[in-house]
């Protein structure tokens, strides 16, 4: 699980300070409150050096100064852009928060490269955003390397906004947990190991959680024929992971139920994938990783809400026992499914989990899955695609994403797509659509056949699974998105019991 990597860092603290752009390009940058206070401590030297070291600092850029202060041998000034930009309706996020995350991240990485022991971070007017940018930026998966990078401890500079800073650290650590799970090799993060990691994380700080690790016998007894049809192709034992968090003072309060696709490695099965980049399919359990990381974070924050997390965990491999194109299986709700493509396995395991989710009389059901390459083609890495039957649920997911900067975008659930799935030769429904186009939409239409709850959302996170260079405060690798948006969504529902 994510942890600060140990090594032999250099002694001494670094300091990150923010600077806002002026209205005119030729005017000097305006230091933040913390920056102004530090400049007074060094008798105006910081402003003097900023002025002579180059043009006014642009958004996301950094400038480092050495030897200004005995306690902080290395000071990085980061460009925050213009002040008080607020919500950008074209970008669907809060510009100030995103600018702070990106700027602080750039400063942290620069000081991380110097192998310092500790860095203090200017809250820059939004301590939560600063904490998120700092903690997300320094995470790098190095679990299996002999040579570890030195640990960089991040601290808030001053005491202004300490509660918001701690909240931001929790949000970021939640996303980093998802990144850790998604990045780990499939022979290390097996279904059994995944379940154990989540169980251990919850046990470490919460006494009001219950973890059930259901085995093959339980899966078969429940009649989860769709899930089992995928799992039986691998020798790795499947696990149906079920987690209950009781944060509400009322144990009978309807829970918010999350369902996550948990394919710990997806070869495609008999309909095997091309070998190029198949290694990335170790992260095909990104749905399970994000929903459980969000629940872990909610438990750590002690949010007053009841939550349930469900994940069918298994591998999708070719073998003599694997699904074959043309096979027909029976799902838990009695519907028969014709499997024309074994690489459309995510929807098969989710079908039974979604039906099972209704057993808990849920307040709402949200599922997350790296479900379709079509979603990656449609939205790329800009946003998670959301299919929902509930305007209220959509509104609160959307509002949460504006705050976190990890955006969502609504997609259609038209009957047009359902007809393409139910026009099936041998069974009630096919696991792929009649036509090549609209693959993300037909996949969502398939899942809808296993949902009767009035408040349900399907999050297709295939496009946001991996970060190349698009999100400035995440390193290249598995992204753990949209964990923070899920946590913010949970927080909103915990504080307002009347939403639905």
C-alpha cells in the first residue's frame, strides 16, 4: 500500500511559496500572504531576487532560490496564475484550486529532486488544494525496486488552515491508495491480496467496518453465474469482496452502495487482446480500487454515513475452462446472457454485483469500471463518463467534480442502445452491441438491465485510468481517478440526508 519511500535524504527543509500573476504581464508577481511574511523576514531579498531573476512568474512555473534563510536553505516560488478566478464554466472546475494543485506539485517535485528531508508548503489561500497537489505529486510506485527514493515529508507552512490541510492529505492519500493498487503487477495484486490490503487498511483506523471475503462456494451458492463464468477461466481464486462501513448513528439508515469492477488482470480471455500494452490490464480493477479507496478515506474522515462496497474480483484468462464466444450463462437475476466476446467481461462480473447491491435497500448505487475502450476514444482523459437514471445523483456528482478538478461528463442511456443489446439470437441479452459504434453506451445499457434502483450511476473510468502528462500534479502511471470526486460526493451526501 502507498507509503513514503525510505532512503537517505539531505538534511534541511525546503519551502514552497506562492505568487499570483498581476493583471498586466509586465507587472511583478504578487506574493501570497505567506510569501509576503517570508519576504519581510529576509528583509525584502525574496522580491528583489524574483525581480532580477527573470520575467514575472507564469502560472505553473517555478523559481528556486538558495541560502535566503537558515531554516529554509531552498525556497521555491511557484506561479499560481491570476487571483480569484473561481469556477470556470467552460472547463467545469474551480480554476483557483486547480492552479494551486498544479503549482504546489511543481514546487514539490523540484525539491524532491534535491532529496530533501522535508518541505513546508504555503497554503496559498486554499490549504486543502495545496495539500492535494503536494501529496499527489510526490507519489511514485517504487515498491519492487531495490533502490528506494528518499522520503519527502510534506508539512503545512504556518498554522492557517490546518484542518483543511489534513482533509486534503486524506483525499490525496485515498487516491494514492488507488494508484498503488492499480500500478501493482497482477502477480502481486491478486484478488486475494487486493481484498487483504483493503481489510488491513480499514482495520487500522476504523472499528465500525465489517469485511467479508466471499469465496468460490459462496459465489456459486448465490447463483452468480455471470461472474463465475469469467472467474473459472483462471486458476487464481476469485473473491467477492463486501465491505460495510457504519458511520451513521442510525444503523438502519439506508446505505450508499458502491460497486467496482475487479478484474485484476484482463487478457481478454479466448477473445484475446493484442500483446502490445497488455501489461496495462493489471489496472483493469481500477473500479474496485477507486471505490474501496474512497470508502477507506470516508472511514478515515469518520463521515456520518453508511456505506457498502462490493467488488467481484477475478482474472480474465484463456483456458480450457474459460468462456467461449457463443456461450450462454445465467446471471443472478435469472437473465440469460449470450457471450459473443469474452473481452467484454467487465459487464459480466458487474451484472451479478449490481443485482446483489439491491439486497441492501440502497440510498443509491454507484458502479465504477474501466469498462470500454470506446469511452477512452469519446472523452480521452479529460473526464469520467457518467451514465445515470437520476438527475439528482448526477447533479451532486457533477458539483463534487468541480471542487476536486477530477471531472465527470454525462453520457446518454437511450433505449436506442438497449435495443441493440436485447436483440439477441440465443439469450435475453448479448454482452456486446450489434454495431461497432457507441460501445460505451451499449455497455451501460447492458448494465441497466440489472438495475431497478431509482438512483444509479455507472462511471466508465477507462479513459482516466492512466496519466501520461495531462494532469500536472500526477506522475506518469496509473491515475487512481476519480477517487477524490467519489470522496467529495460521499461527503456531500453525509452532510445532507435529504438529497435522496
